């Protein structure tokens, strides 16, 4: 028997491949299906089932395409009602995969259809639990994403408490917990960087599994400190309930090469967004005026989803050579299927064609310190998350989180120069690029962000322990 975790760092998402005696199952697949087809082919296995733990909010799943390509059956737990053919499993139902089997455990709480899958091996031993967003390493799934008119966040948290106590904590401590997400996902608030663990260790270290927590205390704990969910979450849920464009068609359209003249013409269209997906160093050295920076090497897909409010947005982009298909794929993972093409020849071709180039001012933390000491910096901005800012920050600095840039930019003045920092220099450039799009042109990025600032003598608040980030 084979159990393989296929982890995608950009989304902090885990898909699982399970194989036994020539039959395979995929749990929570990403949108692109070829890796799973290749993995099964490597084992000479047939994909028999595609299991979904719930309707995912943070990415678009490839379950429909994978089922079409393999003849596999799509399985959800109770309460699911998608717009495609699927099998509705019931609590404790078992599904054979070769000589092993998966037992469905209905665990409502994160959502009402949420289910875990307990792997029972060829020797009838319970080996692993695939928990989706019900139980993470160090945390549990947030209970505020599936609220309805007759179902509050507190109601869902109560269901989650019951599911954990009655379905999961009663299992053997030796069982391995395999969640759908790790640190960096917005589906929880305090996930560990570890991507699997034993149930026994989680009972010792995960606050949500503390046996001394009353139900009321649990509800209070899991509903506090929750940031607003990214705006694309409900849109991805809707896409996961339906049938979407095939990823190959999205890739074909999105990887259209646009010469500088064609690219410039599209960039002038009001309904077209230009993205620069290259490295921070390449972006600050010169980019297309008015474009947004969201670098492919950072938290690309989650920030696209959080900041591009229209999921049908037409997008053209600048990419590092050879990474054009990767950009389109990662846009499509979160449902942004309307890529129209990329700048052929990159910025060198753009410059050779005689088009204007926008350069972003960027200084080191040491230079920032010198400017502060000379009283030439009056409006620095910290664009980190609330929890990061609360832990420690520059004394007197303004806090303008990147996630709220479309609202908080209105408080800024286009005649003022803003020195902007995040933790490492990635988010600050995103913020700066969007400010420039809004007409606030006088921005300076602090290289290395707060990590570099802490190595200077700039006066900071006293560090505090912060358990969550929002």
C-alpha cells in the first residue's frame, strides 16, 4: 500500500494519493489532473475514486475532470449537492481500494458536508485519517465560512466540537493525521508548518483537542481572532459545486504570446488588468506603468484571490521566461480563468519597442534608518497582517494591511511620499504597485522588510507573544 502526500506550498494545500493492489484513490485534488494520472501510471494503477472532504473555498478542485479522464467515482459525504454526477456517501460507509479501504466519517463543523476518511490497511489496521479542513496540525478549520440564514458561526463551531470529540478523538493515538492544509492557509488561524502528525501528539499539543475544554469554551476559542475570509472564497466554493472550463483550454488561451504593441493595446482597455509576476528585483528595476506586482515566487495564488476582486477579470501578464504556463496554471487554481496572454520577449522587448517604463524606488533598511534619523521620513507604512503588527512594529508607524488596500488607500495622500515595508519585501511591493495604480506614485519600498529593520537601531515596540494572525 502507498500513501503519498502531494503538497503545494503556494496554496499550503495537500492532495493525497493512495494505492493498493492496482487500485488508487485521490483525495482533494488540485485543478490540474496530469500529476495524478502520471502517478497512477507509474504504479500501473487505476484511479477508482476521487474523494472530496468538502467544497473547498481556497482553490478550484479538479475532481470533475479527473473523474471524466479515469472513470473514477466522485465521493462526497452527507449534505453535499453539487451540479455533477457523484456518489453521496453515508457516515461509516467503506470504500475498497485494492486490499485496503477508506471509511467515511461525517464530521460537520467547518462545513456541514465536511467528512474525514479513515484508511484501513490490508491487515484491517486503522492507519491514517485524512481530515480535510476539520482538523489541522495545531489547529482546526474555521467555522465561519459556511454560515447560512439558519446556521451561525457558533452553530458550526458546536458541530465541530462534537465531530472532534465523537469521531476523531476516540480513534487510536497511533493514527497519522493528514490534513488538507498547512501554515499559510486562510482556512485556519494558527496552523503548524508541519503537514502531518500522530493523533496522540495532536491531543497533547493542539489547543482544540484539549479534553478539559467545555463546549462553550471551545466555541469561544475557535470563533475568536478570525480575519475576514478572502473575497474569492465563496466564488471558489461555487465553482467547486459546478463544472468548470477544462484546465487545458484555460492554459491554451492564457499562454498566448502578445508582442509589445498588442500587449500595450490590451493594457489600455479598462477591463484588463496587467500583472507583473517576476521577481521583486526585476519588478523594481522597471515594469509596465500601471501594472500590479504579484510575484510568482511568493504567495501568488492566495494574494491574487484576495486582491483581484472580480474572478472573471481579464488578465495579461509579464513573466520570467519559461514560466508563462506556470502563471496561468496558478491563476486557474484559484478560479481566475480569463488570462489573455503574456508579454512576448518580456521587458526587454517592451523597452526596445519604445514604450514607457515605470521604476519603483527601493532602499535598504540601513538607508531607511539614516533617512529616519535625518527626519526625512514622515509617513512610513507597515502593511503586514494584524497579528504580525501587534507582535512588534516600528514605534509610531501607520498600519495599513495589504489585505485591505482597496479600502485603506483612500486615507492616503498622493502628494506624500510613503516608505512601505512588510515582513520580507514581497507584500510591500504588491501594496506599492496597487497604490501607484490608484495614482499614489510617491512610494519607496524597504528591502528585506521588518526582518531587515530589526537589525537596525530603529526604535521598535517591545515584542509580545501573539498566538494568531489575521
